[in-house]
C-alpha cells in the first residue's frame, strides 16, 4: 500500500508539473530531477512515468529515456473527434436514463463551477486549478447516468488526455469565448431531456476548443 501511495503521489506531482508548464512539450525528464521534485526514490518515479506514458503525457524512447509528449494539431483533432463520439453517446444515454438524483448532481456541479472564476487574477492566461476540478466534475456529472461503466472510463481518460490542449486554449482565447454560456446551455438542454440538442451542444463545445487552437499549430 505504501509503495502504491508513493507512486500515486509521484504521478500527481509530475503530472501537475507537466500541466502547469514547468516541464514543456519535448523536455527530457531525468530521473534525478524527478526524484528531487518528488522527494522520492527512483521506483515510485518510474511507476509514475509508466502510468503517464500510458495516458499520453510522456513518451519513452529507448535511447533518450522519458520526455514530455509533444502537442500537435493531428493529436488534437483525433482527441476531439473521439471525445465528440464517445462523450456524445454517453451524454445521450445519460439524458435518456437520468433520474432526479442525476438532475441534482448536474445542477450542483454546474453551480459550483459557475461560482468559480476560470482564470487566475495574477495570471489571466492561466487556468485556476479549483475551476478545472469543478469543470471536470460538471462534465462527469452530465455523463454519470449513462449506465455504461466502461464507456465512462474511456470518457474520463479522454478528458484527461485533452487537459493540456484545454489549458493552452484558455491561454490563447483571452476570454473571447463565452465558456460559461456554453456550459449553461449544456446543462439546460440536458435537464430539458433534449438528448439530440445536448449532444450537438457538447460536440460544438469541444469543436470550439479545437478551432481556437488550429491557428496556433498552423503558424
């Protein structure tokens, strides 16, 4: 249990450093640096890197070792299309199957997210961690009544995989998007039991994130 806890702590620490930009795409990840960052021996760090590689945050090269996975328009488009497909179906099922408890979860999650500013006051181009946590909880609540645990697991992994692109989108958009309005519309359509409308809004929501980044990758 102790070893698993250490590996989990190392995973959260390294993942957080990647998400915050401390380690940038393409940076080599040296074990000595990561051990110092985590305050741990090499074993939990190695386990954390294996997990991060499986999730797409890092890469392993036989000659260069571990490095932060690069960002690309091709991967962004792939993630977006897959999320639109999988999360769209999960949302459709959730709207059709959801009960009063599901409605309460969606309303509560949206309320908490809406009460939290999306970006930091000191760094307007940086996302607030508490908003991101509540944002993830809102999207999870929308899908939570789908009744398909494996599909939910896939959706959670896709949400995590999109994390770095989502953060980059916030830094580039400069508040031009009405993200709060997009989320509110998603909630309203879901609670109105408009399955097709909710799925369409979700797909447009993810499409806008991808569109905001296209110019960045094409420069």
